[in-house]
């Protein structure tokens, strides 16, 4: 996904340079194992679904306690959601790295899977993208080995308590075929195909040496993020009909409590302080990159230490602003990429460690679906009072 905000474009989610057409893919690094924290015993009661690509394995493990309703005037928890667009493991070890970081710091995350990452390139003609040629994609298809590693990590991630959402398929951001121009019916086709690639990977790949994904995707999938934050208006009617609970595709928001659009929770990327600048930046790795190296993923290495610190300080400033004032949920978007020497991955890790520090009380790093669970049990008037707090406005407990 390629979104950024720059001076004069804050919060607009403007698409970045076309040269960055492969979001969520990387070409180097050590191979990931997919073994962190997996629970093999979960397969004993698995009930295969369809061709056995997925299976029902019971209630998802490692979920938070049942949400409690806030009392009027009670200070809310500080929610933080780290989400990942694409969610493919392409040999750089980033998927298992962040699964381990999440486990070490009691965090749940949302992985927005690109459906094509489970479809072999040899079968690309199975994909019929709206307004584009059969088999076309603006992101690369994965090698068979990387499809296998992605499946292993998705399986382990769900068993560890993380959410598997969708980043749809072909990531079309530009021209007449852009998702910006898709109709609700075309979005429905794109979603149906994404679900097919997840639920029929065994048929499409021929792999026989992997266990099924341990969930029913028709029930697991309750939200997504569109490519380049485009096309939400026409996606929402389709998402509502499918019973989705949220959408994370708004083209830029601010740090206030969320509202609903067409009955779905609206979880936008947020403008956060950008150290050293008078303007703010959207809370995603690529948006920071766009302001540092002008859309190049390989800027001057001499700048990496300062850029890493700036990225880390931006995330921490966004978190602290919410934590110390209105307690609005803080949303961070990422890609499993080694852009600018991997500094944005390091920045996210440093931020998680900061957030998990003992001095921060009642902080919950959750998935979007888990946040929906909490919001849905709250008294509407209590939420309305929270939404009345502006960016950086202190919570007083009154009302």
C-alpha cells in the first residue's frame, strides 16, 4: 500500500510514485520459519472446510477477556492497533519477527492479507480483477516457497490471537483500472476472489505438506484496508452487506475517538506529530518515507540513523499525545519491507517496546476486531462524550 501526506497534502492519502508498485514485498534477508508460538495441538479437533485449505478449530486462542462497559466519567484504556498491509512472508523474516515481538509484549495485531499472496503465478489467470486484464496485478505474485512461508505464518499468527483481514488482491491505485473507480458490485467480486484464494489455496497450489489455516475465513474476515486508501465510498455498501464490522480505508484522519460510516466502524490512519516539521504525517511507514527520501526506498544510508530516530519519535509522539490527553485509539499501518535499510521496522519495534513499558498503565495493543468488540459494548452516550474530545484535549472524567 502506498499512502503518504506531505506539506500541503496532510490527510489526503495521496498515492505515491508509480515506481513503488510492489508494496508488502521485499527481496532480501533471512528466511522466516513460521514457528513462533504455534500450538500444534489445535489441529487435533480441526474440521476441514471445502478442499481442506481452511478448517474449523474452535474458538480462537489468546483473546482478551470479555470487554467491560465503562462507567460515565471513567477513564478509558489506551488502545493501540498495529496493522500490516499485504502480510506476505517473502524471505526477509519480518512476519515471524513481529509475531515474536507481539508475543513478547502481549500485543495482538491485524494482518491485512493480499489474497494474491496465496495464488501461484502459474495460476494467475484465475484472477479476474475489475477494470484490468485477466491475471494483472500491480504487486508481484510470490514464489511457491514464499507462498508456503506466508501460509505457515498466517496459521501461526491466528493461533497466537492475531486477526487476519484483507488488503484485497491486485493493489490497483492508478489509471482507469484503479480501485478508486470500482463499483460496489466490482468490490464484491474482488472480495469473493480474495476469499477464494485463501480458502482454495490447496487446490490452486497443489501443496500437500502444509496444515490448513485454522479458521473459517467467511467468519474471520470482518474488515480490510483498500490499496492506497482509495475507493472506500463504494466499498462500504458491499462490506455492510457482507456483515463486516469495520473498514480501515479512510484517506487520513486525526487522533479522536472513531465513528461509524454506513454502520461500520471507521478506523483511519491518523495525522501524528512529525518531529522537526511544522506539519504532521500519517501514521504509516510509507508516509514517513515519502517525507524523508521523497518516495525512494533506498535513500542515502548516511541519513538512516537520523531518519530512524525521527520515525520512532513520530510514532511515540502520536501515542503519547493520545495517552496523555483524550485516550483516542492510536492506529499504525506498516508493510513487511526493508525500505531505507529497514529503519521503519526498527522504529515500529522501538515504539512497541516504549508502549509496553511498565510506566504506561492500562494500555492495550489489540487488533481492529478486538477494538470493535470493546466499542460495541459501550454505552452510546459514553462514546459520544469521548468523541467530543478534540485532538490533544484532556480527558476530565466529566459528562
